[in-house]
């Protein structure tokens, strides 16, 4: 072990005292089946920026953003090499539940949604892990695997499509900060929308 | 009769017409799940005057709308006013919301009927005699399982009147009550303080003094200051209360801690707006423990005081049979046998024993009540949560055992060695035996005692002490009875050489008790302190031996002072060493983490308990058994070994995909104390089985068998 590496290793605990680092919390790893039936995990995207988007196709707040806004964000993010995971956590029998991958894909196609993958989380495992509260509820995870943004998609907590115009998109802002190598200016805004449809709710 | 009714009806009609005719309300708009209208508190408005106009909503059964802070999801109701030139609308007056749980989420909502008043001020130049139209565009999210955004365009025709307007005949009183009940500042003093992962909110002041605090809850205005879904533990005080909140993003997520914590404190006695600033806890905001459990399952005690006294007496009786009392019972047996055929002396001993038991029980209960009044969340058995007490008891047990082994004598003059205990020494010994029995028996909260003690600790001190007295009497009863019933003593064999053998034999359970306490001590402190207490044990034993040697030398008429002094010194040093070890050792911070993976037996792994963990697992629909336990609770240890660690139980757990959670109360823990209080308990053990797919837990008996556990698991899984 070289002396520099030793020094770096010795200094690592000190990183906890750097405010920018102190705020970020590690994104818990998870595995889930995607709409194609493949098992996906967060760890397979280590080294890439990842966006998590909680969805429920029946929720008016989700529909507001799937008027084009969400699809646009997905495309722009993926063009920048960002991984976008849309997660459907509605339990069986609840609004927004996808019976199978085909149902999820049919919805994606109808809406022109272009996430890297749509994960089926009907048993709420991923939602419980991330304490997902609303649809949409957004997370931005940086290349080191730290959550650098969590919360609302934008700063207009309504379900009116016309409010998208003139709102500040907080996910786009966080991705912009990451791309420019800046600290994410706004790391949290209370998420808004319908409640995630947990199975005992 | 009919005529009379008709006249009355006519009178009412005329009165109504004289008061300004119909109630002031706009047309009702039904938007699907909500019927909305505007209603006014007064029948008109004076130029430049202000009246309240309320948005009245009737929400479909099962559906809800949202408060100003909707909680974890949802959106508050919004009103956009269109008013005549020069008129203005003030802030909405939000009535206290209700908590609506959605799995792991909690929303703040309105159900049924809600009125949200808004102050409306007329232009100063409004013309009396004219009628103006107010329009409100109301937007609201209404949710059941799904959420539906709905809206309504509402209007109200409001007459401008000269002078003070009359109250609206229909809505005046209704809106008046809503305004009176709406949370307002009431001069309450409030401070908040972040203590690690707990946000303490202390509130004191007029209306809180002596109020019923059960179910008290803080609804914050900001959605970023607390975790809405977390339990809010309540601690009462003489002047108010302290709530333990789970801090949210602004406090622990990296946000900026706010200068003020503002929201609504809702209690049964009323709801008030509270503005807390950062600061140290207020005097009188704590100290009286959690409010009495509200009809806690199994905690409700039929018969109140009389029932509690009876159960306490029975509990005391049963305590004689508990495993933790056995070593002390053996001492009792030995001392009783020593006076089997001297009835008066035996009676004296019985009374002394009774006195020792009662005095110690009351002293412990008094200390417990005092500590609780001091604000600490402790329960019965609290004395064993202190490593210092455990260390002292371990050495005491060792010395008692050494004494029984004949290493040295107590309570006898040196001349009397070998001549049997004198009457005087016997009385002192019996008192001491009683005291010791209580101290060691206390953690074995016998089944009948749990309810009684839970009841006692929520009552005024006098009643609480009464319950403890009943417990003490029950505990001492068998021993005292034997000494007083003439026939009973005759049944015991005549004293003789066998007594010495019996005494020495019974020393071994005492050694066992000492070992057990050392084991508890090790759980509390760690390996370093364990080494120290073992060394202290050796030192104490050496001291006892020296002391015994001195007694023998004195009996033989030889010099004894030096040896005796050295012996006493060694014992004192041992106590000092044990004390230092206990004080120096901090409770291992890693206990909870380490406990998480401690297997309770083959194949069955207990995870660490927390209220959040229970919630999360319930959200997954899992079946949960919670084991509230402590290393110093022998009943708990026995249950774990006998009923929770076998392969059959592990199989049953596996078949139902059940989870075993362990809440370890070996060291003090206010969260566990609160959870116990929720079920009307003040001590361990407590076993809860949460059924599959949610629902209220079932309480298992305090003495478990494997079959009982398997049956409960299977029942909860079906």
C-alpha cells in the first residue's frame, strides 16, 4: 500500500465532516423484476447517475406529468447517460397496479415513456426501502451511489397540467448540477402527489 | 293538539322571516365525492366590516380531503376568491384535522363534514341595501384508495347592512363553534430540542394543566420538520407535556433546522396553535409518565382498585414459585428449619421476614415512583437496569452463598459460633432475607402482577403504594403462614446435624444466582468490566475467608483483630472494584446492532425491534412476534429457551414467513418503556403477535410453552 493511499484511507473518516458529503445518504441497493421479466438491481448501475421515479398510472399527479413533461425528462436524461428507473409500487388490487410486464409495457407504449427500465414492485419492497410516499416521488442518485436529491418533481405541487409551465423542475436542476460537477443546490423538497398504494393502505 | 302544533310552526315561520328570512348560503355544488357550498356566520355585512364566510364540504363516506399540511401525501384544499372592488379575504381558518393512516404513510385529513371559515372584509364604501356576490373557486383533492382532484365554483349573495349584522339563523352558531374549536394560540410556552434521533417538544401553560393528555398529537404546519407517520410518545407533566417526535428532513436530512416549530397541539381537552423555539426542556412538562393506556388490549383491569389489589396479592403468592426467587427461598427454608420447634421464635422470624418484605417493596416502589416523577421512563425491574446495582447484588449473593457454605458467620457473636443462631440474630437475618428476596424477585413480574402494576403506576402514589403493599403481603404470606399455623411447623423435622448439610447444599443455588447476575452484568457492560467483576468476586471471597478465619481464632481465644480487619478491607475493596467497573463501563452502544443477529435458537433469528420496523413489516403483510425481554428477567430467559428456541417453533415461523423481533430492555430505553405502557405494562416479559396482513396484535401469556407459541403463530397466519 503506497503512502498516498494510506493517507487517503486515513483521511476517509474525515470526509464525514465535509458538509456536502454529510448530507448525502447512501442509496440502498435493491433488486426487482422489470417489465421485460429481467431481474434488475441498483448496483448494476454503479458508476452512473440514476433517477428513480415512483409512478401510478391512475394518479392525477402522474398523469399531469405524463402529458409530455416526464417523457421529455426521461429522454433528456438518458441522452446524457443517466439511468432512469420508473418504479410501479401499487399493490395488487390497488390503483396503478400492473398485473404483469405486458400491462406495464402497454402503458409505457401508449404514453411514449422511455425509462431505462420499469420495475414492478407490487410487494412494496423497493418503496419501503426508500420510504416512497407519493407518486411521483423522485430520487437522484449520483455516480458514487449517494442520494443527492429526493422529493417533488417540481416546485408547483398541483395536478394541473398548466402549472408545469413556469415551474422549476427539481430533477432537471439536480441532474444539471451533477453534470456541471456542482453540489446539488436543492437536495430535498417535500414530495407531492397521491400516496403510494401500499398493500395494507 | 294539532292546532297547537300548527300555531307553533307558524310562529317559527314568522320569527324566521323577522330575523332576515332564509339562511345565508350559496348553491350547493356536487363535484362527485364532495358537496360544497359557501355559508355565512352573519346575515349581512356592514361597510368596512368583517364577517366569516365558511366553505362547507360534505365528503363522501370513506373519502377525505386535506389539511394545510397534508402529511405524507395529498394536497391541501385551496380557495381562490373573486370579490367586489375593495373587498378582501383573509387566511383560511383550518379546523383540527384527523390522522389517516395509509400503510406506512400518515396523512392529515378531513372526513365527513368540514367547515373552513375565511374572514371577508367589505369595502368601506359598500352601500347598505345592496347585495353583492362573492365567488370562490375551490380546488381540493379527495382521496379514498384513489385520489381525485375535484373543484367547485361557489358563490354567495351577501347583503350590505348598516350597523352590526345579525347572526345567520342557521349557520351563525355552527360557524361560531367551528371558530371557537379551531386551534388558536393560547399563551402556551413551547420549546423544542433535538436529542439524537428524537425531537422533544415540551409545551406548558394554562389549558394544559391537568388536562387529559391521552392521544395528544402535534400536527406541524411544515411538511419537512417531522416524520409524520412515526409514533409521538407522550410524557405528562404537572404543567403540560413533552412529545417525542421523529425529526424530519429539516433536522436530520441535511436541511436547515428551523428557528421555530409551529403547528397544532391537539388533545382531548382542545387544540391550540403552538410556536416552539429551540431551548432546554420546560419545568413541569414531564415527570408524570405516559398517560394511562386507553383500553389497551389486556391492560384493562376489571374491578379497578379492588381487582388490582387482589391480583397483586395473588401475584405476590405466585412470585414465591418463580425461578428467580428460588435461591432466596432456599435461604428461607434453611432459617425456618432452624426454628422449627421453637414456635415463638419462629413467629418472631415470620414477622421479621414480613417486615423485611413489606419495607423493601415499599422502598422500591417509592423509589420507582420518585424516579418516574423525575421524568425518567422506567418500569418495574428498573433497579436491575443499573449495572451498579447488578454488581452489588452479584457480590452480595456470593457473600450469602459463602456464608451458607460455612466460610464465615453473620449475625452471631463470635462466642456463639457453632452454637446456632441466637434469637436476635435470627430476627435480623429474617428481615434481611425478606429484603433480599424482594430485590431479586422484582424482575420476575409474575403473570398476575403485570396488570396490577400497570394499573398501579398510572394511579396516584397512595393507590400505587397500596397495590405494592398487597403484592408484598402476598409474597410474604406463605412463609408467615407456616410460622403461625401450629401444625405446619410440626411437619418439619427436628433440628440436628442435617440442618448444616441442608444449608451447605442450598448454598449452591445461591452461587448460581451470583453467576446469573454476573452474566447480566456482562450483557450490560462488556468483557472488560466482566473481568473486573470476576476479580472483585475473588477478592470478596478471600475477604470472607479471612473474616471467617478471624471468627475461628477469636472463638479459640487467639488474636483476631488483624485478620478480621484485613478480611473486611478485602470485601470493601472488592465492592469498590465492582462499583468502579460498573460506573466506568458504558452500556455497549452496539447492543442493538449486535442483538439484531443474535440467534435465539436453531434456525430462528431475532431482529431488533423498533416501532418503525413493526410498521414496515406490517406493510409487507408479515406475521410478527415481538419479544419484550431483558437479560435480568429470568421469566423472559426461561421463555426464550423453552418456548422460542426449539426447531418446531422455527419451522412454524418459516411456514408462516413470520418474523421474530426482540425488544431488549436490559438497559433503560424510553421507546420500549412507551411501547410497554401502550399495552398497559410496566415490565417485561410481554409477547405480542401481529397477525398476517395487518391488524391489532394479540398478547400471549407471560409463561409460554412451545405449543402455545406455535398455536398462536398458526392462528395469526390463517
